[in-house]
């Protein structure tokens, strides 16, 4: 496709400019799709909250098996679906050892559970047997910071360790100590199972039910609803500085496309002096005049003409972003791919660790949809200069001069602030001696839209992350 040829050159030029910033994560071609180009003003200047439009853009996951990359549903939806199917399980050997130890400690365990049930009228919510849920409650909420059974078992002053235990729990602690003494070395197995199950529950709770306490964020226009946190590591001021017309020419990309209408039904093109290629429809650039959306193809780059199109992108810079990772200590953040990766690797093996139950129907490779964007190479919207030699140049000049506004798009994307095509200005010069006309289209001088949070920048390429793609390798 002609768009792919142009995108390849555009992405290659962006890579040259941003090579030091990109690191090992290369740029990939990007299809703006229905979400359009990137709303780069990610911090709403009025509310000082995360721009809802930027959030929708960077939190979208990647459509499966498409190239160039396209955005689809929120990544968090896919993540929750997969994470919900992860659990921690003991191998048959470890489970047998734990069962044997538990059998020896039946009386102590029963005394502990009976006392707990009498005091609290039931057991804590959660997955697993009552003893598992009681242990999780004690380790997570009776000590600050949270602790483990092994720490409790080895503590010289268990009451100091369980510094957040409620007054009603004082009669529980001696029973817990007796039970731990009988369980012996098997405590490590319970710790692994209990703690990992607790961490899974905490991480899933953050992404499923975000709040101010677990690190959720509010978006512009809706201060009452919290969302799983994403973070942009590039300051708005740095983005604005790069896009500012005073600085933008320091990092720019220029594409020069020579076009010939070789036959009645075929065009050919060369980009930046590269190899010439042929195609049947000239759809990379659209000029709409008087309802004729194909004016460029039918009236300018037509048979018998030689046409050159120069497209210039200024202010090339890289914006980095991504999900906020889950912190086991603070129980804030939500992104924790490790259990998913381990579950993929463990498969059906009889080992202790994270496993799927049931296995999700999803392709984790780079051909699948379990991925998200981590960066975007952006620029100002392009200026376009068209030079053509034609025997009918007078009519083209007349049509352009009589049109107060033109519909203009490049690679299928409307050009203009807020995609308002009329915000572009145009001018026409002619040289009657050689029947040449030059048409220039320029974006507005201001960097942003009337409301800055609506501003979008052109996306030259993106960085992607498929966190589980190598799990089976």
C-alpha cells in the first residue's frame, strides 16, 4: 500500500532523530484509527488532573494481528480478564507435605478457628480455606508493615510484631503461636500460598476497583470516578517546548514525493529519491474542493503532469508513558505481569507457583492483543507544498483562489487543529512561462487548539510492549 511506503520512510526518519531517546525499543508504524492522533496535553491545565482524552489514548491495548499498529479496547479490560484466571497452587509434593503437617496440628488449628469464629462471627472474605483466610488477615492487617507466618513463628515478641492487632485479637495470638509451633517447617509453604494469593487479590482489587487509597487517578471532567493509574514520564512543558514554532525546525522531517500519472489507471511515486513504485489509486493525499474529494488526483496529479509533493513535520519529539506498577508494600498501582508470565511458563507442570485456572483464550505473542503502547514519536501537523506542471494550470489556480476553505487530509487523517480542515491556510503561486503552479498548505501558527486539552499531535511511530511474548521461549 502507498501509505505503508510513506510510513516506512517517515518512521525511519523519526528513528534517526530520536535514536538516543528510543533506547532498545524501536519505533513501529502506527495507524491512528478512530482515536486519531495523540492528545499530548496530558495534564489538564484547568483541573490539574489527567486529561481524559490522553488517558483513553495511552490506555488502549493493541488490536491483534494488524499492521501497522492500531488501538482497540482499554488494555485494563484484557488485563483483568487474564489476571482473574491466575491463582497460586502448590505442587502435589508440597501439598502432601502441608497436609501431613496440618493433620498433626488439627487440634491447634481447630482451637484457633473456633476462637476466631466465636469472636468475629465468621471468617474473613477471600479465596481458600478458613485457615488460609485467617492467616492472610493476620499477616496483612495485624502488622504494619505486613508480615509473614515465618516472621511470627520466629519472633521473640509476637505482640510487638503484630502491632496493629485489634484488642479482640489478644486471645487469638497465643493460639496462633501454638499452631505455628506444631506446623514447623511447613510454614514456608503456607506463607508462599497465603502471601501470593493475597498479593493477587490486592493487585486485582486495585485495577478492578481503583480508589484514591490504592493509587487510582481521576480524569478531567469527572472528579468522582477513579481509574487505574497510567503515568506520562514526559513533562507537558518539554512537549510544548519541542512543538513551539520557535524551536520546532531544530528537529524536522521532510518527505519529498515525485509523482507521475504513468497510465490512465496507474500512478508511480518515489519518496526522498528512493526506488519508484506503482499503484492504482492516489489516496495518500486528499484535497476537497467544491465537493470533489478527489481533486488532487483528478485535477492536479493527472495524466500528462509532473507533480512533486513536499510534506514537512516539525517539532519531532518522543513522549513516554505506561501503566503504574503494583507495589506490594503500599498496595498501590496495579500493573503486575509477573504472575501471568509465570503462569504461562508453568503451564500444566506439577510445580508450586502461579498457574491459570482456567487457561485464558488469548494469544500472548506479538501477534496477539495482550500489549500496549509505551511511547509515541510526535510532531506538529505537517505543512504541504505541491508543485505541478500542467497545461491546465489556469483552471487549477482559479479553483484554488475561489475556494475560501479546503478539505485536506494526509494518509487518511484530516489535517488541522481538532481535525478542522479549514484551520489550514493555503496559497497559490504560478509561473506561466513553464506552466508551473506551487500550492502551499500551512497549519495554524499556534501550537494548540482553542482549548489546550483538546490539542493533538501527529504520530510518526510508536513503541509497543507485549510483556508476555517471550514467556514460552
